[in-house]
C-alpha cells in the first residue's frame, strides 16, 4: 500500500506533534517518514487520523521541522523492525537503527513492534527459580523465569549495580543455559550506559546481548518506542530462538516523562500529576510482554528499573508499575546511607511469583516459613526501632529488645553482602536461621515444627 | 453504508450508518472489527472498538449488526475462558496462535456440540417465563437448567428428550400469539439487567473459609463487597481464595485489566482443586473472563457486564452465584479513557460525570432474589469488587463511589502486608453491615455464642489500639500487668487467628466450626490469664508456658481432629496456668 505521495501540508507543529492536512485517509498507527528541508529524515507515527487530516508523533527531535519545507510520507504500514540472529552482540538506537557503525539488520522477517497481547490461555505459569545470589531477593523475594520484577530506586542509589549483579549471577539451578540480555536504556547518562556495557563485556554476556541505547542526550520521543523495539527483539530471541532472555529497561521514569509530554501536546485531560489517564494501560503493554508461553522453550524475564521521584512510592510511575508488575525490589536510601549493600528494604519489596518457585524440590522445604518469619520479625524490629527513638530502649520489654537487636543483625548479616558475593540459596537460608536464632524458639510461629527441628540452631 | 471519519485509539467516529442505534454492535472497517455505538450526534456516531484499531483508515466502511452487545447463555459456559466480549480464548488460540489476532470471532460455546437434554415438564403443562423445562448435566457439579425465555407463556405443545446443540429448540409452547419455540439457550444484551420477581433481604452468609471474613466481616449471599487496597496488599489473593473456597454454587471470575499470569494461575490450579463439599474439581463451576491490562480497553469496559450477565443467568436457574471483579478500578479507567477520547466534560480526576451512576448500577445487579418463574425459586448474585486506588488512598472517586453502594468493606492494609500479616484486612477500618443479621444465622447454625465471641474479640483489638498509643508514650514496661495481658491476647488474636496463609495446604480453608473453636480457645486463654494476673503472676511468665505453642499451631490441625485438639488444648491451658498460680 506504500504510496509515493509526499505531503508538504504540515499545518501546525506542537511539541512532538505534526498536524498534516489534506491527506488521503491515513491508517491509524501508520509509520511516517518525515523529510526536512535540508534532506535529513525523521520517523513518526500516526496518533489520530481524520478525513483530510492526520496527527503525527515525531520520534526524533522536532528541531529543524517547519511548515513550509518539511515533507511527509506515510508508509502505509504500522511500525516493524527486521529481526534476525545478527542482532545479537549489536548496539541500536531506540528505533532499532545501528549505532555501532555496522550495517542494518537484513532479514526477511519484519515484525510489528506493537505486539499483540499474549493470549492469557497461552501463558505458562512461571515457576523456575532463578538464583541471583542476592539473599534479600532469593530468600525473601524470589525471582522466577518469566517474571516482571522492577527495581524501585532513587537518584544516586546503586540500582545499576544491583541490576548488573543480577544479570551476572542469575542462573536457573536445573539448567546450564545462561540468560541472554536485552538491554534498553532510556535517557540514562553515557556513564551509566558504559557501566552496563563494561559489566556485560567482563562477564562475557555481551556476546549474548542486544543493546538499545537512547541516552540523556538523544531525542526523548524515541523513548516511547524503544521498549517496544527492545521487546520485539526479545520476543524473537525467546520464542523463535528458544533463548531465555533477561530484559533490563532503564529508566522507566524517563519513558513516562516522554509519554506525559506527548499527552500534554495533544491537550488531553491529564490524570494524576499530569500523567495521561491511559498510562496504566500503556505501561501494561510493555510489562505484560514478560512471560512464558506453553509449548515454547524460551522465556522473557523483565527487570525494569525506575527512579521514584522524591523517593515517593505513591508517585504515579512506581504506583502504576507496581499495579502491573509481579512485585518490586525496593532500594532504600536509608540503608544505603548506612553503608549497606545491596540496600534493599525487604518490607516494601515483594515477589508475587515466589510461591511457585520455592519449596521442596525447587529451593528447600523450609523456604516459605523462613521468609515469612524473617518478614514478620524484621517488621516488628523496625517498628520498635522507631518506637525506641521516642521512649528509649530501656522502656522496651525484654522480648522487644531482642527484636530490636534482631533487626540490626538482619541488616548486617542477611541483607549486607558483596557486589561479587554470589550466595547459594542454602547459604541464604542458613544465614536466615542464624539471625532468627537470636530470638526465642517459641516465637517461630511461621515455621513448621519439623523444619525448626531440622534447620533451627537453638539446640545445636 | 456508513463511512469512518476518524480513528483515535479505541474510538472511531463514523457517519451515515444505516439504522444506527445507541449500544448496537457494529463491524468496523475492512477487517470488520467488533465495536459498539456509544454516542450519537445527528448523522455521526461514536464507536468504541473492542480490538486494536491500527491500520484502520477514514473512508473505510462500517455497518451496524442491528443488535446490542449480547452474550450467549447456553450449555458450554462452565469452565470456559472468555475475553471481555465473550470470545473464547482457547478457541482464539487454536485458530490464531499464542498472540491474540484481530478478526477472529468464534462462537462463545461450541455450537456443534450435542448435549443430553432431559425434560422436567410434559405436554399440556402450563409454563411462564423462567420456568424450568428440563436439565442438561453440564458438568459433574452443575445441572444447566433450561428455562422458558422472557415473553413466552402458555401450554406446552411438545417437549423432547434427546441430544441438542446449545441453541436448538427442545420444545414448543402454545401462547396467545401462536406457537413459540423454546431453545436450549438464549442471548441477552449485557447492559440490561436480567429481571427477577422480587429481591429478598440477604440473610445467609457466603461461607468463605477465611477466618477474618466469616468471623469478623462476613458477607451475605447476594451481598456486595468492596476490597480496596494498594498494590501488593492481597486483593487478588482474597478474590482467588473466595473463588476457590466460598460456598457459592457457581463462580464467575473477571480478571478485568489485570495480569495475564494471574489468569494462568487459575487455569493451572483450579482444575486440581476440589470443592470441600462435593469433592469435585472447582473448575467445573467456574466461568473465567480474562481481559488483561494489555488487551483492548473497550473490551475491558464491557467485561464486567459480560460477567455479571452470566452470573445473573445462573442465578435465574436458582443457584447462588459469586462474581469477583478484579479490578473495578481498571474498568473505571477504561471508562475514563473512552470518555477522554470522546472529549466529554471530565468530572473528578478526569473520570466522566456518570462514573458514580455506572458503579451503582453494576452493584445493583447483585442480590438475593426470588427469580422469574411461576413457582418460588431463589437464587443470588454476590458481587466482590477489588478496587485499586492510586497510592492506596481511598479518597479517590472510584473508591468513594464504590463504598457508597457496597455493604461490606475489607480494607487491605499495606503495612500489614509488608509484615506478611495475611489476609491484610485491617480489623479496625473494615466493616460488614451484615454483621448483626448474619450473627443470628451463625448463632443458630454454628454455636449460640458465635456473635458474642466476635464482639468480645473485637473489643480486645480496639483496646489494643488504645493501649499501643499509651505504650508509644510511656513504653511497654510502664504498663500495668492487666493491660499487658490485654496486649497479649490481642497479639494472639492477630497472629493465631486473623492471620491465615492462603498457601498452606491445611490453613487455606478453615471450617466455621474450626473458626469458632480457634477463637474460643483464645478467649478461654484470656479468662485464665486474667485470673493468673489477678493472682500476681507476670504476663511475661505466662508467655513461656507450653500450651502457647499448641495454640499457635491450631491452624495446622486437620478438620477431623479439631474437637480433640480443642479439648486437650483447653485442658493444658488450665493445668499449666493453674499450676503456675499454685506454685506461687
Ligand atoms: N492470604 C494470603 N496468604 C499468603 N500470602 C498472601 C495472602 N494474600 C496476599 N499474599 C501475598 O501478597 C502478594 C500480593 O497479593 P495480591 O497479588 O493479591 O495483591 P493485590 O492487592 O491484588 O495487588 P495488585 O493491586 O497489584 O494486583 C501475593 O503474591 C502473596 O505473596
Ligand atoms: Mg491484584
């Protein structure tokens, strides 16, 4: 359906939007090629189409666009990228164009980047335990293959280190296959991006990775399309090439900012704090692309990173993300300040798919009980910490003082570990029992009697 | 032939559609996508499209089907999984692969499948709408009762015994206006409530096997519940638990704008779970609707009507039906998104001004009722709606409008969830307006002091909240022993009774009898401890007594041993505490 018609009827430019007039029945979501007066080209997409008019969202910057010389060609098809094995080991921009000086991917297989929803009936329940070697995750917020588990963080916190450590150490115990990595960077600094690339290079996973980079200096509108391009590549690797793909998307906050910008330019009724009312739905079309499909061997595990504006978990970006993803890993400024790495606060963290991945035959029979007991004890300990700040430690009961002490031990021994320390799940659970053993045995209401006897340290 | 004028996401504007009427279904564009007319202005119609509109162009054709959005109500519904407009997702997969393709419209039930129909009436019988004419054994759990459709009244002319496809005629009735056919199933427009003869006050509890619900905040069959809570607080787990264990005969589970994997979880676990009463797989009584967050929003908007219409249909047969809608906030957001695209005047937080009315209309479709028939058959629809307020703050429009019309409120609490106190239903903020009426039922059917035990427990927990404030100021150690004792009992109520693991094989379901005995044992402990404290024993000394552990493990006790366990627990309690006092 590609027509050779170029329209020079741009009537208005508002933010990232072009209003093109006197066009002939353009398709919704159709891809657009925009040529500037000086011959440069940009890519765009149709957001709204009427008789004789189309609103086009430009993915690059709108600098240099005008209403006189700019010409627009509608491609007659919705956005697609070519996919093939050749993508592995390469670096692309947000539109899937090479950034590494090599040629474009050549392939007969061109796939739509706005993927259709996975039929819920086709999904397979994710249940294979991924050992990340990080105790707070493996022990208390277990990640499984096919899960979407974001890292909620803030500026200046070591979320990149945590993500890199996970990418380096992640393994499924029953299989020797490693993860391939699809890395999507949106608006992060080149320093941050280089940190990841260097990490991937060191561990050898770069050869199994595909990188999509849109740095802080790159056009912000490209961020709208980048995660979809990255996930299209990931789906190809997972479902056509049987790979287990770990998708790291960072920073989702920048993605949402771009979304807000488009919405404002369209003069839509804003939802909470100016973000569009459809942001939940929009984000879900990214996050829900994680998963496993029955009868296919590969999988997509997502690890999106987002920084919470002013460390506020109720801000629309983390809030809507949390409502879609299968839990979250919460990075705490307070723990970071006290020098604890990884500064993961387990209390607001959660893995909803944990149950499917743990227990006898998967991790260890006492896993659930130990995790629950650690949660409730640490919860009580931290409550007492704030209480003792008011009334003093002396005013606490004897048992309360034990809990207070427990909370500190837990942070030092269980949470705290090295950037290169790869703990086995047994080791993690063992440390859990060590710290729990500072509490009276009768407090272990969350653990089955037989497990206390088998693994507890009270009578040893 | 109508023509498309404009396409913006799920909303299409078209002109000159022949015989266009509000809420009629239209076929949009060259692909013939499914849509619904939701607004009209002179010759222009606004259409919400149930499928992705990518590639659709102005100028393409559009045509009305002349029918409102309807569901097929016929044998074959149970154990199905549908999208928001009743397309069977298993068939869509078989025809279009693992990713949902556009333009596939299989029939909601298999129209070729033959079902054995056994009549329950005979020639010459008088029948009116709603009367049961026969039975199809749809699953081993549920008889599909075939009913006389609305508008047919007269004398049975013929009635057959044999095998029929879902919409085939099984008999004829001689009415005032001639002979009318009775088909096995029927179609019904989703936005129109199915009528009942009259509504009855809800009086019988929906027994859920969840302690905090049955014992503290019970819901009646035919009642309404709002379950608001921030993300990760346990709304979905509560809904799943109810779908698994509640004693409703039919369950409609509507995953409305939520996660795909949660539907998969149901699909993988339900076929293996058996109903505690009948021993049959619970999937056989369940209808699933899965319009996940990434599926088209207009179909999400429709999904809750699709669900409740199916629920009403089984109610009309005389069943107690429960529908779980997870989450009604996502439905409201779909409404907001469509309204925004229509450029309607926004109300609070961008929601359309009619949000409150729509929410009320939905919950109004619940109820305990004498259903339509010439006899006296009762059925009920209980609606349990999850609400997902932004930031967990329930002062927003969806929560507020929901609370206005629902009678039970389970307030899920993030701080309880963070401490892994599950279900994280906050005992101080939650309420049930059925509490007292149902209390009578429990007193009569379980034990005469059921309701007073609840009241006593609740007052201990309220007292705890007061004392904790004092302890915040002066420190726990400064409290007198009798107040420490109250805190002790409250702690036991929270940990040994209210907390209940959905994932523990035994604890996941707790019978009413067991609930009663567990609560009673804590209240007995209260009596004994009060006595000990009055004799000068310190509360901290009581904590080390052996029966405490036994009490906390009551949860793990299997149903068949609860009586014996209770007896020996109380005996140990008494001996140990009395022993301690005597030693003094
Ligand atoms: N009764 C329970 N027993 C044990 N664990 C529970 C229980 N209820 C909730 N949980 C835990 O809490 C997690 C989150 O619960 P759930 O998915 O129901 O939250 P939600 O309120 O539906 O969140 P969202 O709004 O994001 O969908 C579960 O994955 C589970 O680990
Ligand atoms: Mg949920």
